[in-house]
C-alpha cells in the first residue's frame, strides 16, 4: 500500500501500487516563482486548464527529479484541483517518479521479444553492477534502473533506453559498458534520435520547453540518422521471394465489396459530421468536462453520440 503524493499525512492508500512517495530530501531546492510562471505558460496552451496537468508534472519533475509533494501542491493550486486528483494522475503513469531519480533513468525492456533475446539477462547484469533492484537508484546517484514493458521498438530487440533515448540491439556486455559510461559522466550517442541529455533535461523537454541552455546548444543537438534495417527485413525478404500480401477482402468480393466499403466510409463520415454534445455525461448530472467534443487539440470530433438518460 502506498501514500498518494501530496497527502499531508502520508497515509492515504491507493491499493494499486507498492511504491511509497518519499518525502523530499532536506537539500532539495524548493520550486521557485520561475517554476510557477512556466506552469502558467503551459496552462495557457490549453483551452481547459486541467489538460495541462501531464506536462506540468513533467515540469516539476524537471526541477526536483521526481514528483514531490511540493510539486503536487503546485499543480493542484494552479489548476484548481485537489491534491488527491493530482496524485491520482501522478501515480497512474510510470513516467512520473515517486522517489528521487538518478541523473539518468535506464529502462531495460524485459517484455516478451526482448526477454527471449536476452533482456532479462541484461537487466540482471546491470542491476548487479549498480547494486540495485527495479526502481532503485545507485548509491552514487548516477542511475535509476527500471524494468520496462515493451518500449515499442521490438524490431531492435533487446532494447535499452536512457532518459527515453534508444540504445538498440543490446547485449549484456554493451549494456554494462553503456551504464559504466553513464556513471563516468559520459553521454554515449543513442542508436537513433536525439542526443542524450539527462532525466531532468528530458523531463523539461516533455513539459514543452527546450532543455538546452542556449540556441547554440540546441543547434548542436543533431538527431542521429534513422536506420530502418531491422524494421524492413520482412519486406525485403518478401521482395526477394516475390511474395506479396493478398488483396484486401473488400476489393475482391463478388458481392460488390467496393460498394460496401464505400457505404461504410460514408456512414462513418456522417457520424463524424453529426453535431456532438458538449462534455461527457458522468451519470450524476454533472458534465465531466465543459470542453465541447471535438474542440480539444488532437481530437477529430468523435464524442459520445448521445447522452444517457
Ligand atoms: S518487447 Fe522489447 S521493445 Fe517490444
């Protein structure tokens, strides 16, 4: 059982996890007026203030290394939410940390494909080198280690990420050397994507701010060239063998499949074009949100088609 971050007495429980929120270390610098101003800048990006909560949690994490009770309090104050509401979100997502995080976060995928190719052996070796278990930080504060479920890069298995940057096709030796380099203060180049920063830097980027000190540093942070080899192996093998995917059933249906597909597409479009009610009916007479469906960024207008009685 664990405490919700921000619960004053530290005794509230969720029953969903086993990671207690640690009180802030005595030497942790408090959040500043600058943090609060940046939080308001994030809020201003959204039509509904509470939509800003996720990047705000990354922001407080970028200053203090984890979501502290103070950070929960700041988010709650600025958004007009309770600390319990903020805590419920912060404890739901694994990217929000509940205890101080090391300079770097090393995530080792031990899900199915990575595991059969050595992911668990990598995790065990790195854990032994660091003297830690899952979600623990080395005594020198350099690295926090965690098991990760699929990191969405199965074609590059076994995969390790550092501060969410990819290090593909690792083995025990390469992963141990990677972590040793991090502990020496080095920042090995990821296999692809942006250069490595650190956990606080990537948290700042996830909050929507540049993690670079100035424009020159930002310009120097050039992404590694993409390399699609493992992703395209199946396609290239099929090409060599002269294989092709079978046609889609609708295009060969003797009973007019094309017409049926067009009919379905038309019906779907009509549904999208229909006027949508504002807000989500929570069943207790209160709207879940006062944002009209379809006006939130990133949505395509697909809201509930009718309110419950
Ligand atoms: S199983 Fe490891 S990245 Fe998908």
